């Protein structure tokens, strides 16, 4: 595979009760796997286009992708990149609050951690149909809350992800049914601020 799914750093039942094992197994093992398979099929014969690039670099420069496969790369490549990021920031031993420079930046931009979470939850719950809520760094290095539709990537908007919440129904429907706000509220129990701090430090150094 040119671009593959990440290895999970935890077992399928480790995020319970917030994310149930069947959802995680299906989401990671079936949905993400399908995006990875489709992406690699699309890129067959186009290896030169992506050689030496990360998937995120590919998604940052969609103009370089020929039009006949561009939407496929947006959908399937975004599907791989978005999910890899989502699964990478979850942990059964999540650090529950940020500290240091990241906390300072959040306080400066949003007033408080709770205010940031409230805004991110509201934007994420408000995604119409399938998509993602994000805390990102924008092109000026400022924190920003955005949503993306379908599998569109923040990298294609010149933004770098810090937190994401998947609100495609496959991410929560088995356990939470139609109650998306409950899933969005509970996922904070397994969002690992230690990882997000590490990512933030990498961006600003
Ligand atoms: Fe998903």
C-alpha cells in the first residue's frame, strides 16, 4: 500500500464505555480499511504523482492531482488522513486537560478551555449530514474551530489539525443512535491532551 491506515495504539474495547468495541472495530477495521483500499486503487498507475510525499502533503496540493482522479483522492485520501488523525488522538489513558503553551493559546483565543470545547462541540454537532469538527491552526498559526463536509481535509484548506471529532453516523450510531450531542460530549473522555500538546509543539517550533 502507498498510503495505509495507522496502527491503533489501543484495543477495540479500551475506549469503552465512551466508544464501544463494535463501533471501533467496524470504524477502524472496515470503514478506514475501505478508504485505504480505495485510495490505493485510485493511485495505481499514478505512483509518480505521490512519490516521496506524505498523504497530508498530497491533500495540501490538490492542484497537482489530475482532474480525473482528484475527487477520488479528496474523498478516499481525506478518508484515510482524517481517520488516521482521529484514531491517533484517542487514548484510554487520556490526559484530561491541556497545559503549557497550548493552554495559554486556547485561553487567549477562546477565553477558557470550557469555552473552546463548547464552541467545538456546537460546531461539530451542527454539521449537517456527514463530516468533521476540528480545532486547527490556521495559515497564520492561530487557533481556529472549523468543520469540514464529507471527507474534506483541513490540509486542503491550508490548516493543520489539532483535534478532530468524526460525526459520520458510523462513528457513533451503534451506541448513541441519533443522539449525536451525547457522543460529542463523551468523546472528550478519551481525547488525549498529551498527544495534542505534542502535535502543537511540533507545529510551533
Ligand atoms: Fe469515520
